[in-house]
C-alpha cells in the first residue's frame, strides 16, 4: 500500500524537483501539499506550487497555503539579519537560485484550499485513520504552530523527515542552514514533539550534488518533469558557479533527497542516531548542534551524513520519467 505523505514546501527550485519526484512515485500517496514562506514570500511559493501541480496533471492534490513568517524570530529587532549576498549579475542578467516564478509554467485556475495549512494539519491529523509521514522541506513554521495548538496530533505522525540543518556545513550564517535559521523556535518544537525525526541535512544533500552530466541525463529522460527538473538544476549550478566560484560546477538538490529518502531509505549511506539541539539566539541561531559529549543526551533523531549520488540520480530518473510526470 502507498505511504501517506504530506509535503511542506517553499517552492523554490529544489522544492519543485521534490514535488515532481513525489508525484511520480506510485509508492507515495500525497495527502496534501502545504506551503510556507522561505525561499520566497508565501504568496509566491503558493502560486509556484499550484502551477507546478497543475502542470503535472495532479490537480486532485489539495494545496494549503501556510505561514508568511516565523513564529518568533523576526519579532526581535536586535536579531542577526539574514546574511544575503550582493546581487549576482552575469551577462547583464541577475541570477537567482530560486526565481520568483518557476520558469515556463502556465498560470493555473487551481486555487489553494479554503483553510490554511496550520488548520489543515490540526484537523487532518486529529482525525487521521492511518499514520502519515511528513516531509517538511522549508521553514518549520506550519508544523510548529500546529503542534503548539494540538500536540496530540503527534499520535498520527508516522515520521517527520526534515530537510534542514547541517553538521559540517552551513549556508545562510556561519553555522546555520536556511530552513532552520528562518524559524529555529518552530524547528525546536518539531524536533522535540515526540515523533520519529529523520534529518536530511546539508552534509547528506551536498554529498549527492548533481552536475551538468546529470542535467544532460535528466534532459534525455525526456518527460515534462525530467526536463523541467533539469532546467531547475541547471539554473542552480549557474547561480552557484557565479556566486561561489566556477570550480565545483554542481548543486545540491536538497529537498528532492528528502523525498527519495522516504521512498527508499537506502539512498542514505551514513545515518546516525544522535541528540540534536537547535541554537535560538545570536550567531548560534538556527544551528543544529549534535550532542558530542562523552555521555550525550538520549538520541532524539536520526541524522544523515551521506547519501548515494548514484542511487539518487537513479531514483530521479525513474520517478521524473513516469509517462504522466
Ligand atoms: C534549503 O533551503 C532552501 O533554499 C531550499 O529549498 C532547501 O529547502 C537548503 O538550505
Ligand atoms: Ca525548500
């Protein structure tokens, strides 16, 4: 029987690949997609999600619009600001890793559902007959709010697979990854809610980064989804080359790895049970801190350190290559 999942996205280039991968996989039953702010304003992440779901011919999947900012973080005027870099201009064009609109999608008549994402989580999970796996790949605000309103919903959560955090890697501050940095309080609530938690951090996603050979392979698969994904990966590589130097010529497609890990855990090749705490203040805000004392606190999660790039690509080609995808 297909595994019931809810995706929570801030679409976003790699979110887009994640959504298409999930839609293409018959072993997943997508109950809903919730949107949140993060890569872009929530209005934009919602439109991007709706347009992509329609383009995939999956209008039957309900989309719930979620939170527009963090639970607490941005209320503090003394907080450390987002460390954005100067605009990256190449050949007179400003490059971005997440365009405001995913390129090449048609406008859609599909609308978000009438209730918001937080209310959806509370209503659905209170009454669910079957446990559901949650795959949040943006800031954790929707779930943090829902778990604050109705902590008992944890009973109907099979597992929470979070794309976020990092042990040896960071991306938006010297020690934090974007999804956790944006809403560390929500991440703390989610990480300690009592459900099984699997982290897909930057360590794992960067170990399976895709390059221009992979872009070519995805294009050759030849479906709408594979070609669209190839375009998103290419855009990310172009941006990262310009922003961080031409040397690496690849990009981590973070959110899609989280979806693949739900489908087939063996895509992760190094996973450890450990205790992770989350920094809340100052330069430590959003840091995922692994308890490395000789006598650490009890494990509260599994944390993935490495993934198989080969298996990841194999899965992307399979699920993005489905006829209707
Ligand atoms: C995460 O942040 C977002 O920019 C991406 O979509 C991904 O979820 C990577 O740090
Ligand atoms: Ca994301």
